C-alpha cells in the first residue's frame, strides 16, 4: 500500500512506501567522492558511496541525526531515502575512471540495515566494484549477507568491519533500535575471517561510564580476536552540539549525565569531547591488550588540541600503517581491468613519494594541503595516469 504524504524540505512530493520501513525512492546521480572536507585522520583514499539516507538501526548517538538534506526526513519522520538503481549509476561512474581507490560502502548509514533486504543495493554496489576488480569495504552492525562475503572474497583487497560496542546484549539493545545480536556480530567476524578476508572489529564509539570498563573492553577485544578479527579500531563518543540536547536527555535516562558533564569539557569545532587524559588512558590500555593478543590497533577521528590546533592521536596510538590495518594500493586500469599499483601501500596521508604518479595524493609532502577529492579529480588523474610499469 502506498501512502501519499507531504514531506518536509528535501523530501519533494515522493510517495512514502510504508513497508518494510517507511521509505521513498529517488533517482540519484550523486557522485562517488573522497573523504569530506575538514580535519582528516584516514590514511587511505576511499571512494565513498551512499545508497541510503537514514538508518533503521538508529543508534541514539549516530551523527546521521545531524546531517542535512534527505537525512532530515529520517530525523523528523523516520523515513529512509532509497537511491533507486543506484548500483547502475555507480557502475557508470566507475567506468569513467582509469584510477580508483578502494570503495567505502555506506559510510553514513548501515549498508545491511533492514531496508537492504528489499532493495539489495549494497550487494549490487559491491558487485559493481568487484566485477571491475576494484576493492570495497564496509562497516556494519547488521548480519552480513552470505552473498556479500562470497563477492568480497573474489577481490584481493576487499574486507569488512564489524562494529561491536559491548558484550552486554541488553545494553546493546538499549543503545540502538535494531541490528544484529551480539552473538551474530562476533559471528560476522568469524565468517569474514573464514572466507580469508581481513576482519576488523570496531569499538566505535566507547561510551564513558557505560561501555568503558577496562576489564570488559579487554574481554571484548579477546573475544573479537578469538572470533577472527585481526585489527581493532576504537574511538570515544563525541557529542555534536547540534545533537547535544537529545543526547543529554538520553544520558540522563541512563544515569550517566552528571559524570559525563564533568568529563566532556573539551570543545573541538562543533563537538564536545571527553577530556584528553581520560581518552589517552583508555587508548593506552586497549593498545596494550591488542599488542598482547598480536593484533594491530588504530583510532578513528581522535584528536588532541595543541596550541589550539587539533592534532591526530593516531601518530601515537596506531600500530598499523593504515587505519583499517590493511594496506590497499591504489588501483589502475590496464587491459580493461583494474590492477593494484605495485609499491604503493595506500597510506596517502603520510606518503611523500607518489610512485603512483599522482602528486596531489601524496599528502605527506609539504606542498600538498588538500585532503579531500572528488570524482572529477579521479577523472582528471585518469586522463593523465601513464604508469602501467608500476603495476
Ligand atoms: S548502524 Fe551506524 S549508521 Fe546506523 S544508526 Fe547506528 S551508527 Fe548510525
Ligand atoms: S603512491 Fe603514495 S600517493 Fe600514490 S596512491 Fe600510493 S600512497 Fe597514495
């Protein structure tokens, strides 16, 4: 049954389809793109692709609640926007390139949230990447479909990340509306590892006074590693000012508002952060546990202010070359198929010698100040890349 419904700004006059979740279908030609403008800690380049706006897993702390455009529809009305047949558009865009970085499927919503069972856009987009031999990765809190794992294993550098915040299933259910059970999340890690894929566990974010107990975090890491994870990523919850009111109410109902208000004294840009000493202490212990268990460790978007400037903490805490614990070279098209560029470890953020031939990408060079790239940049590089001998 279709319901006609006036939608807020950004929703147009689309019909709301009520099942399996209220959603609208839009035709989108939005472009693949690199990381967003702003302070960057991600070492590797990615081609970001978002088939859905809105996420029915609905973690209360998710920054999807702060995003503009169609995300407002989700925030105000719980309506997910689905980019109909977006896989075809992604395929067309990939065909316009001769140089590509690893894809990052659905960076701002969960790729395998419930609506994907109906439209399978995530699976179809993964297929567009791997059939061209371009790697792709995702982060999920949902069960990973078997077909997705089958597709990923056919591409050398593709991998998956699973977000696990707590071992306590009751608490997990309190933090989000849907998503895989704790047991299924660990099983995701095992299924990735058994398929021979790089398997990452993300404790991202850790919520102070709720999920930050040292012993429990160590146990979470132990169980993740025992399940097949070979890399751990962590961060501590930020409070975006635009979401602060709702979040404080939630913290109050969880009984941690008083302690959090004392801890969240640092402001960077438009968010509040836990005090730096607290954050460093948690990261020290986690890194120690990872070292003991023989897996690598990195942080996601963690900074400290030095003389008023945010400086990334990964330079102190990361034990891998790239944030996700896997070195994925840039891919260059040769004889109709994309191939990894030899000698490239994919760490563009720190790279000083762009043997790929794309000087702009080597952000470790002093003369390079730009850190976010567009499809147009990839097309420009594609026209001039002449380095097949590097492959
Ligand atoms: S699963 Fe990810 S994208 Fe979805 S609400 Fe939670 S944090 Fe946001
Ligand atoms: S050679 Fe350096 S700049 Fe070029 S893709 Fe690899 S890491 Fe990035």
